[in-house]
């Protein structure tokens, strides 16, 4: 596969997942402000923007600024609209390996964004968040249903998995680091689609330690950090087997594989009480892991190498 197409698929996975998770985080944020009038809105907005990598002074932070930055900014790939637009542009360059249904879904989603933006400003943003979640689920559902499990699918799912680790860590951070302005664990679980799976797993009321443990460590829930790391590791193993057969034969893992494997091993073998006691630092470490793994994937699979030129020896 051409590195250009592989890179487009990787970033389609990342951008669609980023739009989905950003919509979930903003949904939690806006619901919390509506349900609790005693929350300091400017402090909550400033904390959220800092968490998402767009810090502003507290005096300039409000819900309108949050939505403008994280939902509607077409120029920023970190916003919902910007991420979906970037996913569609990457799909244009990878149409030969994407099914027609996936391309149509991304194109329809992109073309509907101006209308969704108008409706969100007129009636509230929750309709936009629901639209983004549904369209993101459709894209990945079509990928599972219409793509062969070859390198193209592996790069798409690898991008989604790394982005999911990063964004799930940020969702948990909105609860851990926000102090008195933090959303309830029930709201956090609902935002990730984990509320019903959590209840079926623990069969009881929502407990803060168990909720954090579920979102981090559950092996069966696909949006947990551990499940996403495990899937990313599996994708990297398959890609290495298909592209570097000699290295795979002797058991040499690539740098991205080692980075993801270390993070997965840390979660798997650290005791839950120890993990929860160090949760803020572990969440930051997971976010750094995603950045490092993404850079390693780019260097390994996408960076074009300069052609080797044979230079004759000079006569002695």
C-alpha cells in the first residue's frame, strides 16, 4: 500500500473518533452547566479548554467560547467540524481502498454540517452532538461491514484506537481534575456509552473507583482504555507481520508497538488501587503515549525515505 493512502486511512480513523469523543465531552459539559446552576461556568470552561489543549484566561472562557473553539472552528482539526472536514478530505485521497458506502457517509456528514451548525445555534448544541455520534458510529459500522481485513482496515482501526485512548483519558480527566465543577460519574459513564455495560458488570450503584476502573481496565467494553490499547497493539502486530516479515520472524517489534505495549502492560499488571491512587499522572502518561505512538507510526509507515544512490568508489 502507498504510504500516502495508509496515512489518509490512519487519520480518517483518528479524525472521526476525535469528532465523536469531542461531541461526548461537550455534551457532558453543557448538561452539567444546565443541571447545576451553582457551577462556576468560567472556571469549568477554562478547565475544559485547557484539558483539550486550547487554554485561555479564565476571564475569556465561557460556553460560547468553548463551542466556538471545540465544536464550530472549521480551521482546527481539534474541533468537531474541523475534524469531520479533515476526515472527508483524507477520504478523497483514499477512495480506491474505501467502500463507496464509507465515502458517501463521510461526504453526507460533511455536507450536513452547515445546517447542523445553524440548528445548534438556534435550538441548542445537543442535536449536533447526537448527529455527530450517530454519523461516527455509521462510518465505523460501515468499515466493519464493507472493508476487507487487510492493511487498509488495519490503518483505519489503528488510528481510531490511538485516538480513543487519548480521548477516553481526557473524558476521565474531566471528572478527576475539575474539582467542585466536575460532572458526576453517572454522567461520565453515559457520555461514553458505558452506563448500561457498567451496571451489567457491577450490578449496583455507580461507585467512583469502580467507574474509573471500568473505563480504564475493562477488557470487554470497546471504549475502555485497555481495550483500545489492546486493539492498537493487535493492528501494529499485523502490520509489522505484513510489511517487515524478517523482523516479525525474529520477534523484533517496532517502536510504536513497544510504546503501545508498555502502556497496555502497565494497565494490565498494575493493581487497581495503585492505579487509582496515581490516576492524574497515569492519565497524562496515557495521553503522552498516544502522541509518541502516533509519531512512531508516522515515522515507520508514512515518512518517505530518500532514495539510495549508488556512488562509485574513487580511484585510489
